[in-house]
C-alpha cells in the first residue's frame, strides 16, 4: 500500500495492488482524476491519461475532463460535487490545489460514523486542500487506501475561511468520472417488508439515481449503488460499488454525458439540504466507500463485507458470536404480562435459544400503537416487578434479556408530548402527519438528546439487559425545527441524524456490553451509518421465507451476514399469509443472525423437536452462518425464477454450507446441477445434507467429493418425477461440506 506524490508531474497515485486511484493537479491548479480501477504499477507517470496540456474546461469543448470535486462555473455542465452560494449570490467556484498531506492511518470523522483502523499501518490517507480565492472557500479532500482491501474511503471538509459567510447547497462525499458508459447500474430498492430488491438498468444519457428524502436512508432505496459491465456476473468481470456511511437523506446518481463518459456522485441528498457556514465554520461530509472489483459482484461484496464487519462495526460485539434469540413481537404483540413472557422464555430456552427479547409494549400504557412512545417507564400493570423483575426471571433460565426501544419517537398520547409538544417535529401553523399514530422527536435539539440519554440510561441500567433492539418506525413528513432559525431550516435533516448518532454514541459507550440491533420497521435504515453503532440490523419485518430469499440476497450485495437479523416465524406468515415448511423457514434464516419470532408454547411436540434440532445445527455452524464468506449462486431476481441458491464458507475455509431453495415445485423436473464456487479444488470434502439424511437428493450427494468436482460438476439436484411429487412447494435443502483433506504443498 502506497500513496505516491510525483512533484514533477504533480501526480498522486494511491495503490495497494488491488486498486489504483491516480489524481493529477492540472496546469491551472484544478484537481483531476486520471484513473480509478485496476491496480497500476507505481513509480510511473500517468499524466498522459488525462487531457494534456490542460488549460481549463472551456478550452476543451469536445473533450472530457474528469474532475475530482467539480463545481458550477467552470464550464462543466454535469452534476457537481459542491454548490456553494457566496455573499454575492453566485455559485461559481474555481477550486485550485493549495497543498496536501500524506499520513499513516485514517482520521476519525466524529461526530459522523466512519470506518477506522486499529493500527496506523493498516491504511494511509491523502488529504488534498483546494481553495477558491474569491470566496475563501477551502475544501480538504480525503482519500484513504487500506492494506489488502480493493477500496478507497472518501470524505471532504468544506471550510469558510474568508470574511463572508457561505451557504452550501450541495456537498457530495464523492464524485467519480469513468471514461465510458458501458455500465449497468445496480441498486437496492423496495418498500416496507420488501426491502433490498436488486434493480438493474443499463445507463442511458442523462441522470439516473437512487435517493431518499424520508429522513432516513429508507426502505425504498439503499445508500448503495454498483456499476457493472453488461457481461459482469457474480464471479467474473469488472464492477464498482459506491456505499455511503450515512443514515439520513442521500443521493446516489449516475450521469451519462454527451462525450460518452459517466459521472457518479454520492452524498447527502441536495434538495433537502443546505448548510450555513459563517466565517471560520466547517462542514464535514459523510464518508463514501468506493470499491473496484475485477471478480464480479462477489468482489464488491467481499470487500464491503470485510470492511463493514471488521472496520466499521466496533465494540464488544464486533467479533463475538451473536446469540440465537426469541423475540416476543409476533408471539404476543402488546398482549402479555410477566408470567406470559417468562413462559415464552422458558419454552424457548428448552429449545436451546439463548436470548429473550421483550419487544414493543412494556412501557407507559402501551396496549396498542396509539400511545406512550417517549414515556420510557415500565408498565407495572403488565410487569409489576419492573423490568428488573422480569429480566431476572429470564436470566435465571440461563438466557440473556433484551429490550425494544424506539427513542426517536413520541406519541401524542404521552406524558413527554404533553410536557414538550415543541419537541416533536412539525411546521408551525401546519397539521402534523401522524404515521402509526406517532410523531418524530426533534433530534437536532441538544436538550432532546440529553433527555433521551438520561431516561434511556436509567432504563438500561435498571435491569440485566444484554441486548437492545432500537426501532424507528416512521418517516419525517414536515421537516422543521423550532430550535433552528427560519434561515437554517435547510440544516434540519442533517442535524437530525447527527442527533441520532450522538444518542447512539452515548448509549453504546455507556453500555459497551450491550449488543445493539438497529431496526426501522425492518430494513428501513439498514445502512453503514447504523452499522457503526449497531453491528446487526433487523433486515425486514417480512419473515416469510420466500420473500426473505430476495431480501437477504439483495441485502448481501453490500452487507455481511453478521449484520443481518433473520428470524423463523409462525405460519401462516404474518406478512404474506403464506405457509412454508418449518425447515425452509430455518434454512433461509440460518444465513444471518438467527432468531425465532413465534410463540414456542403453542408448538406441537414435532415442531419443538424440529426447532430444537435447528437451534443445535445453527449453534454448531454459527461461525459459517454469521462470519462466513457469503457466495450468491442462483439469483431470485431476473425473470421467472423458481429456484435460488447460495452458500457460506467458514473463515478458515474448512466448512461450507450450501442453501438450495425451490419456490414453486415443477412437475417433470429438468436435469439440474449446482456448481459451487470458492472451494479449494484439490481439497476433499465430506458432503452431508440437512434436514434429513434419507432424502434422495441428499443421499445422492452424500460422501467424499473434491472441491474440483463440486465446482466443475456440482451438486446433483436432479429429481425424478416420482420424487418431485413428494416435495410440494417451498422446499429447501442444505448441504454441509466439511474439508477432510487439505491440499498438499
Ligand atoms: C417494527 C419492527 O420492525 C417490529 O419488529 C416490531 O419491533 C414493531 N416495530 C414493534 O412496534
């Protein structure tokens, strides 16, 4: 890993053998990008890759100039990185190189979340300072390259150093220019209970984007975008990923210009943003991660998974095996008392579950979703001995005790709202939209964050709590803060999310041993910003196994298994009404952080035996399921798909588990083999199956197989007509591959 500065060519080259980023200070002082992609040899000039000699954009009509941080007013009509309004009302900026620094390690962006290093030798950071002489606006652009990771972390600090204030209208985290347009844009889109569906479209001239203006990153689009070559698939070909470490409104946009080039930008959504910089003030953008892969989408996912799991997540639970939980929500909803909870916990404990999570309904007088958010005081009608009483009864069973909270919200029917109606977000004189009968607290106001810190600290200290599910169940419809002047209302959304981060920071630091799981009506805020505080997230409220195939596949494009909460629930499924076999529900939920979200006290003896075996199986292979390398094999997206498959390879490579899922069963099935990936060709694996060993498909594959065979010939998934008749819809099989002989030499 090196960052090279060649003063004669005024060229920077960041490289680690996996990726190269080459920048050049043009003749007029503007900063251009010569290359971002596959690693190039260092120690060489690459000046010829850019326009040469460069004499300003306007003199290059017909040519394409890749700028690192483009602004209006320089003749570049594509989407800008930075729009700032000076005292004269103009937005033109001519940013020129002033100086730069190369340092070991990576600086923190606090109060924003960001990736980090544990040792300075893990990364190097280039900071280039650009300035605009007329306004005194200064931009510090940061580029961090990590050892052994094919990615660059980017962020910028924008400073007003002149005599006059400056108003930021757009402040992107990164802009990347690529020299052609032969790309397919890959995004994650969806809705509540249908998150993270993979959507693809070939780039066309003009602008195309994924974005959120909901106040959170949202279930509709994820702050992730990839570009792949049309021929790139999971395992082969070129691709880039762009991921924003941010949980608020974002924009990920590609623009194809008239010269046949592509500009990609990623950052805070500009239509819902402005920021006032008085003289001497600074604004820091969220961090963006840019990944390059020559090994298909897998290369992107591998890089993001490793970074997010090991150098974005932090704290006690980053590397720890995560407990198998039972969640009370779909078992009891709001209808419980202490005895009922202990009954559920006892029954779950008998099946091997390790953590009991008390979901919504334990506080105020919350018998449904019409009241009490904000009143974080235990409901003694339901829990006469308080949280501590029920938590101690649960922990006495040998389980952890977890608790649901929704700190950022307030019910109009709550003591908090009656005492502080002005703390709820809303525009004076306008009606406030109530979604789920609740309002959003104004997290940009320090007194709100202080209050929540105090009351939640009391709650979390009041009982032996080892896990918190931090929910957030609505969007922000009328953004306005009484804590801000009318002129500063454009700062509302960013200040709001900074307040959320501050509360997370305080509570995670105060309670380092608590495992935090973020949630926003499921995956409505499943983003890297949240992962910096909560190493796992509730992937979706939709626990239907078939829906989850799509949701978990899509989520896995950017996020590691260790971050994905995945539960087995009852049938008919509470979101879709679908009835799927218990084994299928488990075979999907295994690939992530497993939980159960059903009433174990009403299960039949057969179901209990099955779940007990599932829990034991998962516990035995927890490392594969939670920390393994996730490899997507057959996609649920793209046309008529009735089968899906994926696998996970343990960190030491000794065990792989393959999941094979059939959506609708077919008569007269076609011949089918499933070729695996990423095994050691010369290793020998003992193949066995799950859930039943006497199943013909499992029997056909059981035995010793070389990695070469499993990758070149594959697992045999053929079914004859008579066997197919026995399967029904929605079946699943797992294949466990255990390496018995390692290759020699
Ligand atoms: C939405 C979450 O996603 C659910 O899991 C559950 O916690 C409910 N909120 C509780 O209100």
